[in-house]
C-alpha cells in the first residue's frame, strides 16, 4: 500500500467526518490498525478539527467527538457505528465558524485600515485649513497695521515715476519721519528677472549722494508688494534700481526704474 497516496486521497478526512459508507468505514478502520501511519494521521485530523472548534466555539462539548474513539482503536467494539448526521454536522460547525470568523476579522482589518487612512487624510486637510486660516489672519492683521501706518497724519507720501529704462513703472514711498521708517509700495514694478533684485535708495540731491535703504526681497512671493525699510536719513528723494542679487554699494543709474522727490514739508 502506498501510504502517502492513501493519506492525500482525502479518504481519512471523510472517515473522521463520518461520510463514508459502512463498508468503507470498516476498511479504513482495518487499514489504520494495520498501518500506524494511517492511525497517526487520523488522530492528527481529529485533533485539528477539535482545536479549530475550540477556538471558534470554546464551549463546544467534547462529547461531539466521542463517536470517533472506536475508529481509532481506543475502544473494542466489533462493529464501527457511524455517528448520527447531527454529530457529524456538529463536528464541522467549529471548523466552518473558524473560517467565517477569519474572513470576518480580515474584512474588519481592511475596513479599519481604510478608516485610518481616511482619518489621516481628514487630519492633514484640517491642519492645512488651520494653516491657511492662520496665514489669512496674519495677512489681515499685517494689512490692517499697514493701513493704519500709511494713514497716519505724520506720513509723507512720495510718488516715484517711471524712468527711461521702464517708463511704465511706478511706485510710492510712505515715509514716517518720526519713526524713521519708509514703506515702499512696489506694485507698479515688473517682476525682476532671475538673478536680480530691486534696491531702494535715499538720495541727497546736491551733490547727488545715494544711500541704500535695502532690498525688496522675495518680490515674486509678496502679494501686497509693500516693503517696510528703515530710513535714518534726511532724504530729499527716493529711487529704485535693478541690481544683481545681493545688491550693490552704489546704484546703477542705467537701471533706474523709478524716482521721486520728497516735499520740503
């Protein structure tokens, strides 16, 4: 007899389940008595089903498998009695329940993962929204402060007109002499080319003496195009030139974009 083929045929599982005919059942019993390998396999099948049943239904009565004992040679009946259909069905109830339970747990696991992903997306969207609201609030506060500043009665407004290199350009300087600050409204300037930056100059006219007030940094990223700069000078005029990135020590008058003279008041 080829024991491996016998085991792989599935007949032993049917034997344990009580689904063989009386003749087949008796033959398997005889074969198991003759070949220890078969008897060992039958015991392993019974143990597996019992283990699965216990996991799926811990309160299941062990008596469900008592009818299998005679087939394994644990008792001495002369005739092997097939278990009732109810017993056979009960013996597989735990196994089926275990399969269903496993499938249910797998489905719940996937649902949980999907829910976690959705929660993470919502959380990220919430953080993004909060950041947007915070930026908007900060921008609103900044704009309100700026409006309050340029509406101050001590502010001198200097219009800067376009020059030969860019006649269509324009800007305004809001100069607070008491606070020694100047706000440059550069909305009328074109975006500087890559590698260049606008530089603001305080000018004394006679003789012409330029003093750098600073650069209009992050010009492209600033939506309002209003830049606060310190001005400790007795300025007579303001000019804006286009300079290489990092600025220059003296203005390139060939790249003078705007110029405006301050009033004497």
